[in-house]
C-alpha cells in the first residue's frame, strides 16, 4: 500500500516573506501562514482558534513570493509535511514544516508590488501560480526529497 503526504492550506501571511539563498545559490522563501477555525463551544459562544504554519518555497516561486506577497495577503498552498531536527542549548528539538509545491496568490492585493509584473503565469486570482522547485536534492539544507511515481498513488 502506498502513502500520501499532502497538505492544502488557505490562509493569510502573518509576516512578510523571508527570502534566503542556499550555499549553492538556490532561492528559498519562508512564509508564516495563519489559518483560523471558527466554531461554537458547548455554551453556544463563537470561538476562534488560529493555527500557525511554517511554509518553505523553493526556486523561482520563492523569488515571486518574496516579490509579490506581504503580511496579511491571502494564499493557497499545496505541499507536503517535512519534519526536521535541530539542537538548541544541548536539547534536541523537532519542527514540522510544509514544503510548498504550489503557491497561488489570492485576493486583489495587500502584498508589496501587487498587480506589478508580467501577466504570463498569473492565475485568475491575480497572483502568480504554478509549480515551483520543491528543493534540490543536492542541497543539504533542503532535506530529503523523493518524487512520487504512479506506483505510489493509492488509487
């Protein structure tokens, strides 16, 4: 039996994108995305619970995110979960991030330079969309990457 590691989010950026480059000059952009669940508690009172997600975007898509997104902008993200470990003060810590395969900019603006740039590659929502690099296998900081084959799909 195969397995699926797929994440789909629609949320808002909680901070401006952070663009970085690996030692081999590959662009990566870190996004902090908030999703909010609204529900009624046992007493019928409206409650909100916000979850924060760390998203990593690679390649040309990372540079587009940095150029066209800003805090508060709505985005649609498709990707996969990836857990990493790091040491801090002698303690081992774990972090689960989302590695984006696709980012679609939603809404009409709010982001830096919204509405600027070429029209090619733009989705109906007015933002750039498409599949970006999910991280080069040769970059140690990109983490493991295994492409899915048709045999891995469970249906």
